[in-house]
């Protein structure tokens, strides 16, 4: 079965690349879907987060609707062959128009190139078929890092999806998950079962484990990680029901949230990200929203509620904020990625059309 | 022996068999709780709450979120009334034959609680093993459609479809299918196998997260050599987890060779 699947997947990738290659002249995808006009908070309060668009199907991106599906039918004879998002967990971009989505139950990483209207899939690392990719991150050279919670490995790919190498720590990963890359090019990779993170330098050499184990600040169940411009590190402790904040050295400097069902608290905190003004965004799968906090841990806003419409969520997981303050949320059981824009106060970062 | 005594004896033996097979209750303080008890006092689990946190001694909070007495106000949105974050369900049709009331928006109800942790990161996605191919057909005319299709991709995450209505009308539709009619579909007769209040099959139909009723630590996890997982079957009357599993499955349908066709 594995071989069969392997061949099927290899075929998918090659075929889709072939399909897409004739489409280079297509207009880039608009970041803002003008059919929707959603902002948080609502007027008269000034909007701080606005809805841009969702990514739900390859057909949203690929110009000739249905072509992907038809091609897959032809290849596999299976009209149900799925290339949609199954249960997207991690999301990241190259700070441009390429969006990577780790999909553990589908077993591959979706690559949506919004400028070139290409959709491709990363399904294997060398000879090894991906098992359960959960975390993705992109370095400043466009290289992609993928954590695989079943294979217990972290892989590095080139910007073109070519497999480069495995990332290895002092010990074997037990269950790698969230990945974040700071301004120095250092990678912070969560190992859930090791209950800590591993840090790698710009050249992917192992540096140290993280954080420093001070009494009372041990991570119970880390899942996701973010870094800010001051090199602080934010680690979601999912079953600890909070985000723990550390300085670059790994010393605890604070916590955000506590267990509960009210604004400012968490039931299943997962993805974490930081915008250009240092606000911290934390997704809660159980609350079906993300909450925005200031650097002191004060609640500023929450966005979302249960549902399937734009701005609503169904057990969401990962979050990523790019250098333009675009917010990408893996809306797991709505099988899509939703994109929002953080609006600076008094600023004018209108959403650009790439 | 009188029939009444025989029955009593059989009953006692059955109870004894169940008692010996069942795992610890989630709240068992003598033996230690089961794996869903993540409190700091549980001696049976590796991954548990911080012992220095007083709330870490509570056992329910890891799944059942307590209410907050002191919500924060949102500084960017002072006009909104503070509220708790509610949980609602949406639904869409699952079985494609018209008139079959099997609304389906996976996951609903209690299954949300399970899948909010069993996501492949915080808790395992409980893979069924290697990758299988092809969709699961409810029958020639009645296959499960839509994004909730239990196809090869779904199987990778290792769960049977949940949150669908399984009542007499749905059963009738399945039984009238030329293929499925021979697969012995029925409403569960095993009393431990329960649908929820809205007649939906949920994770808890087959699994009891509060107490494993079957043999503990039965299934080895291939990637993590040496670790085993408890199946948490709702039923433990057969005395071993494999037979318990079969009994749970068989109470709704046959075990089909290569079930995921």
C-alpha cells in the first residue's frame, strides 16, 4: 500500500506541475476578496483586523476551474481524489505570495503560489513519504522547513520544493511540531513529547535546547511557537492553557492567559504569532477564534466565532503573520485557510494587490 | 442448580471478567488515573500538569473547560458585551440520497472535545497504520460525500466518521443498498454502544474516555517503540481489547475484510 500511495503522490506532483506550467501569464490572485467586508472591532471603533480572503480549493487559485480535478480523475480514475485541505494545521508564507499549509491527515504540504496561480504539493522528503506534516516555516532565502509528527523528523526543502536535508538536534525528535525562525535565521522547533524546543542556527546547526528549565516554568504540552522582532519567544503550552513568554536566552519573562471560557482565557490554545507592533495573536481551537494581546498580556480583541462563514472558525489550529501584517489562520475543520490584515493605528497599510 | 443461581453465577463471572479487564477510572486515586487524567497528581502518566500550579491538581479541566469568573475586557473593543465563547454546531447533508436525515458537520457534540486535542500534535491522530487507498462507500448509491468523506486521506488520521445521525431512517437507506444490504447493518444492540441525544454517532459511541473498559495498554505505537496505547473501548466483556473492539464494531455492522474500500 505504501508503494502504491508513493507512486500516486509522485504522479500527482509531477502532473500538477505540468498542468500549471502553461499558466504563467495569469493575473495574480487578489489578496482582498471584495465580496466580503468584515472588520474587527465593528464601527465606530476603528478597525484593527479586516478579513481579506480564504483559500479553500485549488480552483480558487488555478485559472481554469476544474482542470486540476479532471487531470486527477484521468490519472487515478478516482473522482474523489482529494487535493483540497483535509485538516490543515500549520501555515506559513515566504513573506511574499507563496503560502505553505501542513496537512497532517492528508499527509502532505500544500503550496499555493498566489502570484503565479500555481498549486503544488510536497509529498515526500527524498525517498520518504511524508507521514503527518504539522509545522511549516520559511527562512529568508525561501527554504521551507517541515516538521512531521509521525515520522518524527524535520525536513528542509528549497523554495522550489526540492528536498535538501533533515534537521537534527542533539537527540532524535520525538514529536516535532511548531517551527519559528527569528531575525537571525535561528530556528526554534517544538518537540511536544520532549516538552521543550530545540534551537538551530542560520546554517541549521544544533545550538541548544530551550527554554531553561526553571522551577514553575516547565512546559507541560508545548505545541506552537512564535518569535518577535526583539527575539522574544512565545510558546503555546496547550494543556497548560497559556502562552509562555521567554527572552532569547530562554529565561521566563511572563505568561499570557489562563484556563477558562471567557475573553482572555483559553481552552485549547494552539497557533501563536506576533505582528509588526508586537501584538500577540493566539488561536484557540475550542473557542473557535484568535485573541490578540499586547506585550503585557492584556486582551485587545478577539476575532471569530464558531461557524463556516468568513471570519468564523471550526477547530482552528495554526497562525502565521507575514512581514506585511497579513494574518493566516489554518481553519482546520472548515478545511481552509483564512487570511486577515492587521491595520496599524493611525497608519495606512491598505491591503496591497500582489 | 436452579436457573436463578446459574444466572447469578454467570452474571458474577461476567462482572469479574469486566472488572479484571477494565482500566483505572479517570479519577482513581489509589491506582492512579487513566491517560486522560493529566493532573499533576496522576502517577500513571508522563505528560501532566505543572505540580506547582494549584489548578494542575484538578482532573476535569483538561477536557471540560471551567467558566471564568473574571473575563478580561477587550481594550480595542470596549462596547462589546463580555461573553463566554459558546460552542455551536453546523450541519450539512452527508448521505447523498434525498430524504435521508443524516445531517453531518463533522465533528459536532462531544467529538469536538476529542478532536481538539487529538490533532496529531498535542495528542496523536491515532493512525490506523499504513496508508490505504480509496473512499469508503456506504453503498452504490449512498456513499458518504463531501469533505467528510472517509477516504484514504481521512484514514491516515485514523478515525471512523463521527457526528452523523444513525437512526432507523438512515439504517433503512443503508439496508436498501444492493451492496450494503449484505453487510448486516443494524442499530447497536450492545448497550454500552450509545448514540448521543440527537442520535448521532460520536467518538464516545465506541470509546469511553473516562474509563477504558477493555484491556489497558494493548496496542503498540509503531513510531514510538515501547509505548502502547489504551483503546478506551466502551465495552470490555470479552476480556481482551481485540475481541472487545470487534464486539463494538459488530454491533452496528460486519467487520469487512479491507473495510476501507
